[in-house]
């Protein structure tokens, strides 16, 4: 089961997060196959002042390492 973590700026509404999750899930299924029910989306709210974290992929090394 794929788990996709999405970092978004704080203040996004539940509707915005649902729309994002739907789009990401559809893209995953179209690209990799499987079913939408198998995809798990985890949202992490990030402060707007923390551009470095919000713009960094989870797979990128931590800054300074």
C-alpha cells in the first residue's frame, strides 16, 4: 500500500485537502496502477514562514547534512 506524505502550508481547508488527496490519488493510480482505496495520504501542516521545509521533498537530505 503506498503512503504519500504531503506538506502543505497551515490554514488549508478540509475541502482543499480532500481535493489535493483526490488529485494525488488519481495520479498515482493512473501512473502506478492499483486502486484508490489502497493509497494512504498523510498531510503535514507547515508554517508559512518555514519555506525550507515546505519546499523540501521528504526524500531530500536534511539541510546541513
